[in-house]
């Protein structure tokens, strides 16, 4: 199964990156951990995200669209980075996540979310939809 | 955390370490059974200790240390017994030297242990099905039950297959050393073959109700990524990974909710997995570069069979609409593939590609040339392709009987229904 692993933002991560010795050491530790994931065949993809000062939100209200510029409050609700892993089950994902070096100085949080699999979506896609070839990009339900 | 949750967490940690543990112990004891037993003992020790002490910071090293102590004890006992039989006196010094040797041995590169285990499980003396079962058991850590489900067979069959394979390995006196140099290159195809066989078990079931069993396909990709990390310099390893990722990207699009297969040209490409496609294309670039470096030839000239197949899969992945598919390149790649690995199945696929570039009559001519091959006599895709060419050439009645012949041959219930529907559709309009 595939999971997405979210690293939650902190007040510190929202301030952006500065190459302090501590930050460099944390980077190296995370690299070593990812290397271990690669060697175990678990690693699929990963990326870090810039602070929310560079983010935009689009708010939907019926037909109305409002764009809201960052930064956003409540750092702990924001995502600072993510990884995608191929694991056997959630237990394995948790066991790997516990081995991850603390991604932030101080208290921080990682959240693991399993992807929807084909079997979960059987009720959402009609045979007509599937039989009609489409040309454009659509991505109705972006899933594994 | 309840006691059972703690146990679950410990077992999950153990599963992560198991393959490396078994690999190191097998190389040391030269016995898979003993290695599995020692690893299991280490798990039992962890289940007793860790709830009290917490999970150690290096759980793999902890487990290995426990298993190692027990391995040394077992080896000493065995050495004593052997020597007693031979009536040779054992001095204290000799025993101590032996233990030191073992210490040094276990500090060796872990990746090497794992490679040694993979190459041993995939030894060419074993039948491909036995190699696949052993690799899934020892390297991927699947249970007998899970392997049986993957291969749609009984647990007893798999258990027997595993026992026989282990016996054969013991009898042949395999050392669990990874092959080196030219030997490594020579033995690599038997490893790649096994991983691709496992992938195909998941990707296209040859029989039964379920056309795709994505879980095994995922396991094969994981093995492929593992191998790519262990052998980063081998073009074909990356080629196989690229091939699996590019094919797996279509898993979600290739079956309708009613279970019927959807041909690649009709698939909803928005449902293709972009992440796998991107990963596959990256592996492809790596494989191409390594092939060019090794052969000194630019382009397809130096490509191995997996890389060539990955290139074909990439032609589909790169086309955002079916009409944009570069069939001319696919046909050329099949021309090359049949030189590298001649097989009737490759010939059939080549005929399909040529029919897309040069028309259905060209496809029919190529199929006629291979139809007599005994390997294709009961091969459903042959009449299915022929039926398709005939239909496109306007030969409806002949096409219909070809689709029916194909339906008679396939063991897959879904595919059968699909082929019969194609035959019936010709009836309705004609």
C-alpha cells in the first residue's frame, strides 16, 4: 500500500531556511534516513515545501473563488513537507516513521495517511465513464 | 499502548529488519532454516525485552547481536559435535579464533548479505516458481499464506515448494555469497526474471476471476527498488524497475468496474498514475545512461531486454492521447527486441505494433509467419490479435471466428467475456 507522510510545520519552519550548523546537521540526518528508505525499497518520492508566506489559498463558495495570500496562522496545521512510501501496512509505516529523525527542532509532528486504493473507489466510477475514452487531463479522483 | 499494540509495533519493526537479519545469518550459518530460526528467536527475545526497555535506538543491530550470540553457540555446538565425530581434539584457542572470525564476518557490508541472499534464492538451478516463492518469503517477508494467494495456489503447495528449494540449496552447498565480477552479470538475468515473474503474477493474472492483483505487483516494485539501491550500476536493474513502474501506472485504468479489461488505446489516461510514470521515466534515463556507458554505443544498440521493453512502455506513457502514440518507434523497438530476446510472444507484439504503423494487412502477414509456432498454438492473444486485424481490414466474419477461438483458449474469465463480447458486437452490426 502507498502512504503519504506529512511533516507538519512549526513556528520555526514558517520562518524559512537558514543554513545554521544545527539545520545542516538535521538535513544530513534526514538524508541518511531517506537513504535507508531507498535501500529498503520503501521510498517513492519526497519534497519539502516553502513557508506559507509564499503560499496561496483559493476559497470556494458556490460559484465564487477568492484567493487568499499567505502567510497563514496556526503553523501546526500547515504542511512543511511530505514523503510517499510503499509499505506493507500501517504498522510498517509507523515503524519507519518512528525511525525518522525529528524533522524540526523541539516538538514536531508527522502524520501518515494511506492512499485510496482501487477497491475503495469501486462505487465512485461508473462503467460508462470508464468505457468512454477521454482526451483531456481530468484526474477525477487522484489516487494510487 | 496495550500489550497487543506493543507486540504489533515490535513485530512491524522486526519485519523491517527480517530480510537483512536472515541474510546475514544465512551467510554465517549457510542454512536458511537455521537463519530463519535464529531470526525468530531474536524476535521472541525482543518481545520479552523491548516492552520493558523500550525499542532500542538501533533495533536491527540489537536483533543481530542477539541472533549472532545464538548463532555462535549453535556453530560451536555443531563444531564440537563434528570434531567429536572425527575424534579431533578441540583446543580453547581454536574455538576463540572461530568466534573472532564470526565477529569480523558479521561486521561486513549488510547490503552484500542481502544481495547474497537474493542471488541464492534466485539460483538458476531452482525452477522459476520456486525462486519466486523463496524470494517473496525471504526477501519480501511474505507469509506462506500470502504467497499462496499471490500465485492462486494452496498454502500446502507453496510450503512444499519452499521446503524443496531450501533442501536443494543446502544439498548444493551454496555459500550465500553474492557473485562478483563477470559472475554477477551472468547470474543477474535469473534474479530479474524472478522479480518480473512476481510482478506479472500481480499485474496480469493468468487465470481466475481477478485480472489484477495489485498487492503482489507492489511487492515486486519494492524488490526492484531494493535491487536498484543494491546494484546502482546495472542498466538492466533500472530498466526492469522502469518497466514495472510504467506498466503499474496503468493498473487503475486497465479494468472497468465490471471487471472487464480495457485495451490501452481506450484507457482513460487521466487515471494513469503520474507519480509512477515520472519515477519510471527517471529510472529509464538512468538505465539508458548506464547502457551507453557500458556498451559505448549510443541509442538502442546497447540496450538489454528489460530496458527495451521499458522504452516501449514509455512510448505509451508519454502519449497524452492514444492517437499521439509513437507506434513507429514501438515497432522499431520490437524489431530490436526480437534480436535481443527472440520469442513468439515478442513476434506477436511486434505484429501488433507493425499493424498500427503499416496497417492491419501488414500485421496479418507477420502473424501468419509465426502462427505455426508450437508455443503459440494455444495462446489466446494470437487469435485475439488476428481477429482485431481482420476486423480493421473489414473481414468481419473471419474476425468473429478468431475472437471466438481466442475466448475458447483463455483461462481468464474476464478476458473470455470480453472476447465473446467483441465477437457478438460484430454480429449485431453485420
